[in-house]
C-alpha cells in the first residue's frame, strides 16, 4: 500500500508502531500546555511576591472565569482538529485546504467577540462570584486587560489545532517557549520596574500571547500543502463549519459547563477569605500541570483515532485508546505524586504568607493528589469524539463533573464548613465520571465500528 509522504514535523499515524508516535505527539504537547500554564503561574508568583496577596488573589480568582468564557471557542478548535485529521485519513486534500482557512477565519471571529465580551462581563461576573472588596477592582482590571489579547489566544489555539492534525506538536512548543520567556521578563519589568500591580501582569500576558500567535501564523504561511495558509483564501465554508460545530460545540460546552462548576466552587472558596483564594490559586497551578499531561494524551487520542477512523482502521483505533490510557495514568500519576511529596516547597514558590501556604497545602492533599483520575474520562471521551460521537461524552462529563459538583456545593457542603470537605468534591466526581465514560465507550464502540464496517462493505 502506497503511503503519503510525511514531512519532518509530521507524524504518520496510519502505519507502523503506535506507542512511540503517541509519545512523540503527546510529550511536546504536554510541555506546550504546561508552558502555557506557566504564563498564569508567573503572573500569580510575581503578583504574590512583589505586589501583595490581594494582587495575587486578583490574578488567581480570574482563572476559572477566563476558562468559563473561552472554553466554548477552544472546543471549536478541537472540532477543527478532528475534521482536518479525518480528511487526512480519507486523503481529501481539497477539503483539508478548505477546512484550514475556515478554522483560521473562525479563530479571528471568536477572538474579537471574546475581546468585547470580556470588557462588558468582567465586573458582573466577578461580583456574582462574591470576590472580596479588597480584591474586586484589581481583579476587574486584570480580566479586562487579559481579554484584549483574546484574538491572539484564539489564533494560537486554532492554529495549533491545525498543526496537531498532521502530528506537529513541536513547533507550538517552540512558540510557547519563546513567548513564555518574554512573559516572565515583562512580568518582572512591569511589576518591579514600573511598580504596577495586577494590571502590569495582564499586560505582560497579552504581549506574550501576541508573540505565540504570530509565530503560529508564520509557520502556517510556510507550511507544506495541503495545510498551508493563504490569507486571501480566508473565508467560512458552510459545510466545513457544520462539521466543526457538530464536533466542537459539544466539546466546548463541556469545557464551559465544567468551568461553570469550578466558578461555583471558586465562589465557595472565596467565602474563606483572600488567603484561601491565594492558596487555592497557587495549588491550582500544579493541578493544571497534571491536567495538561492528561490533555496531551486526550489530544493524541482524538487525533490518532480521527485519522485511523477516516482510514477505516478500527483495530488501530482501539489500540490508540489503550496505549493512551496507560500512558496517561502513568505520567499524570507520577506528576501528582511528586507535587504531593513536595507540596509545601512548591506552594512557597508563589507566596511566603503562612496562611496562604496552609490553604495551598490542604488543596494539594485533597485535590492535586488525585488529579490523575481524570484520565479515565478525558482520554476515553476523546476516543468517542474521534469517531464522531461528541455529544455523548459531553453529556456524561456535564453530569459527572458539573451537576454532581453543584449538588455537592449547594446541598451537601454548607458555607463555613471545612475547606477539606469542599475540596473533596473533585476526586469523588472524577471517579463517577470515569466509570460512566468507560462503560458508555464499551457499549458504543461495537455499534460504531460495526456500522462503519458494514457501510464500507456496502457503499
């Protein structure tokens, strides 16, 4: 069988051993995601050490808000990834070209929409979250400035999704490495040199995001066919858009509703005061590092399954899931263990305040230690999305990781009770969601592959 020639930055997902290729795809992506999180980690650390814990809390409280507002659109980038990867498996070069230009156009539209939304919604959302008065104004300023960079964030995420569809996760890493260094330098310059607070940290983040977006576009403009970007061809193709929306909107809604539940939990955390907010924000950085390792295998699964499903290689799809589950559990479990063992030392990177450290350590013990459990539903749900089932994993995740969390916060946890009881909602819902997702996958897998095999035999 003749195979498509692959370029040095691409991975042949349709032929040969899988484990090494999955790792080659996932590890740079994990490093990229961790580096991206370091943008916010640098914000939190610089704000906490040089501008006070109110500024640190102002930065930290915005993390779930930012995720809430952008996850729907980041979900669309997942849809773009799946659609392009599926076309690659089917060897449909014309459709690949059309999809690339539709995806980038969608990125620009999404970015400017979010820019405006952030200016209007910043104060109302933070007020509803019961952000303490000594933090509210700083948090509003940070959020509004941060959202000025939304076009950059969308272009980077959608552009990276295009590169991932052909297996290129290394160049997005190069983009974030450079922009991450710039972010840290600008953080120190604005906060220490210019004596700014949360606003200076936000400006640094916007400028560094601009660098990463520009580099991704630079790569796409010089990429090989059929994924090369031509600015004059930017437009939205209705058929491609429908495909992207069918996959991406459920994925985005899952992330949005997931973030909504975290906003509600953050509101409960806010009730413990600014020290709890700051400590929780510091600990969340390490949870995010673990989650981004999980997400790397999530993205590897959806991309490898999409290509192989498009090529009707169903046994290979099954092996992709098993290898990604094993790799995801092992790597994220090791990371969770390391952060737990060094919890106090890690939290002190962000603050010297003993009350903040105490809250941060408590969160690591009750949440961070068990973060690897999310592999069970994240990676399995990605396998379903790769075969076109995007709504089903969304419904399961919304129930397990949102509805159950809201029930816990508002019906089981009572305001003023222990911080540990509030945080225990995370491992409980991870276990429930994982069991539901794996069970659903086992039922649907036979149906999906049997139906497609029959269609292939009787076109």
